[in-house]
C-alpha cells in the first residue's frame, strides 16, 4: 500500500512540475508577444513621423523654389 502511495505522490509531483513548466513557457510567450506588438507600434509611429517630415520638407522646398523662380523671373525683366 505504501508503494502505491509513493508512486502516486511521485506522479503528482511530476504533474506539478510539468504544469509549472507549461505556465512559465506560456508566460514567456505572452511577454514576447507583448514586446513584439510594442515594437511594431513604435516602428509604425516612427514611420509615420518620417513620412510627415519628408512631406513637410518637400512642401517647404516647393514653396521656396516657387518664390525663388518668381524672383529670378522678375530680375530678368
């Protein structure tokens, strides 16, 4: 009877250990997924900021170019 009890206790300990490993693995996977999503969000924000900066610089260059063109055209008259 004591052998069966010891075997059951060993099996319970193994199951507990397996469960703890599974929970730790799941926790690690969730942390990795959260970090990946945060990285994607910051990458998207940086991309949008870069796009807007490029568009603003292009618009400023266009306006300056138009005024420079007008100034050059007026000096040739």
